[in-house]
């Protein structure tokens, strides 16, 4: 598969066992003479040696740098530490960085590559579902600030994205489900055939059945690549990828990024946005129910956490994607098609309970 961005185009490969031969493609795609692998301990411990071996075999004299796991590490202090470690490893413009890990490693490594010596090549080797279908393709890199997530960054396209689905075996089940939520999102806005496939194969996907997984991941990456190729800098169609994210970001902020994974918040946000789409007359009745049923089968939460509407409103009003006090809210026209409508935060939140909702038990 190819992400088409003129002279910055790059291939995305998906397969089982690709890590063992990664080095050849890294050398070929980057033209580098050495490689630095950046990873986190849970991933490096399992797959670091395999990656290093193949890079060494390709003559790339690899060095490995482990950073602490968790999104709290995705910050400027860590970037600076990486610059020093890179200099110590004698990295120069002929060095390629290899991001081996989830989206956090990808964003941190990508931003470091974008800025070190004003930009050196990098390669994405995503090992979480979320990173495979979302974070690794598109060239958005960046770090968090104390004031908010992903507030500092750069567009820097990788030279190659190499996906080895075998690495998913060690990914915690909750992380698998959360990553699949982003696949549900892509299907909901773009491809009803993919949505139907998800409905057919939900359990097989959770079990990482290769026959179910490879076509779904491939299609999900294709959709991201299509959208990015049409709209590299996120002005038009790329905004559709924010489906479910207005409420998700508010939920995450209200929970102070604890308790729910991003994909879990997105599942709740998508069901809510689909219900709003129905209420606003864009989507046919039953659209939200279909998304909710699929999310349940993928072991994803479906109900917003218990906060009054006013709290959600306050959280949404600081969403950085909001413009002129209106939110470009992504609504569905049905499963597989979407557009944005400019809505006031109050119109977005109209479907939330006014007071703190009592837990709805046994709601179908
Ligand atoms: N650049 C983009 O376009 C973009 C898009 C979406 C998300 N993101 C970013 O991606 C990050 C989230 O990505 P994520 O969900 O992959 O989180 P993550 O990178 O923090 O990984 C989640 C957890 O899974 C572990 N893990 C990853 N792969 C594993 C494996 N194969 N085996 C065992 N454990 C494994 C990680 O160590 C971590 O503990 C956030 O920082 C987010 O801002 C970026
Ligand atoms: Zn997301």
C-alpha cells in the first residue's frame, strides 16, 4: 500500500513476521547508513532484539534507546534527552530513527526526527492496533504540554510504515479493543462495507485471527492514507476523522486522562455523535444503535461518565478544534458517510443529561 504525497510518498506494509526482515526495507527507503531504534520497555523487551538483528544484517549499525512507557513521557524534556542520546550515538543526517512501539513512541520519535538537525528520516514500526491504523500514518508528530495533549508538533512523514501483526499477541486486550474503536470510526465515516465486515468478524478480530485481521487493518490504513492524501494538513475531509472525538476529548479532559483509554472514550463519543446525527435529521433511525451494538461486542464502553451537561460544555469549549466558538461537529449521514456541521457547544451537548445522570442499568 502506498501513501500518495508526491515526492514524500511512502509505502505501508502489513504482514505476519515482517519484523524479521525490516532492516532491508529501512535501508532501502531511508538511504541511511545507521539506525537508532526508539522504544519502550514492554515492547523493546519482546521485539527489540528482532528489530536490531535485522537492522544489523542490513548494515545499519543500530543503537537502541528505551524511553519510559506511558503518555507522560511524550514531552519536551524527553525530546531533549533524546537529542543528547542521539548525539552520543553519533547520529547525523544519515541516521534513520525507527519508532518501535505504540502511538506514544511514534509521536515522540517522529517529532524528534522532525526537529533533530532540522529533520532526519524516520520509520514507523507500530505495535498497537491504534498506532497501526491511526497514529503511524499521516505524518502528524508531536508531544504533550502541561496544559494539554499534542499541543506542540510538526508534520513529518515517515519513509516507511512497517506493520507486523504478530506483535499484537502481547498487546493487552483492552488496548486491542480501544484500537479497534478507531477502525469502527473509519468504517462509520467512510466505508459501510468495512462496517459490515466488522459486524461479521468482531470476535475473530478480538482473537487476532489473521484471516479476519489483515484485511481489516489493511482497509483501515487505506482509508487513513486516502484521507491524508486528499488533505495532508487537516482542513477538509481529514476533519471527518474527528468523528466521535468532540465528546471523547471532553470525557478524557473531565477524567483527567485517567480511567478510560482514548479509544474507549471514542466509542462513547461515536455512539453519542451518531445519536445527535439522528436527532438533527442527518442519519436514519437505528444508526447509533448499530454502532453501539458493535462497540459492545468489541468490549468497549458505551455510556458517557456521569457528569452534568454543564461540565461537558465547559470541557468542549476548550477543544482546540473549535473555531469561532462553533465546533466543526462530525455527523453521519448513515453508516459509511459523514460531513461536518458548525454547531455551538450547547447544540453539541443537547443530547447529554442536564444533571448528573443516574447510572442507567440494563439499557439496551
Ligand atoms: N500522530 C497521530 O496522528 C496520532 C493519532 C492518534 C493517536 N496518536 C497518539 O498515539 C498515542 C496513543 O497510542 P497507543 O494507544 O498506541 O498508546 P501507547 O503507545 O501508550 O501504547 C499503549 C500501551 O500498550 C503498550 N504496547 C504497545 N504495543 C505493545 C505490544 N505489541 N505488546 C505489549 N504492549 C504494547 C505500550 O507500551 C503502552 O503501555 C497518544 O500519544 C496519541 O496522542 C497520534
Ligand atoms: Zn482518536
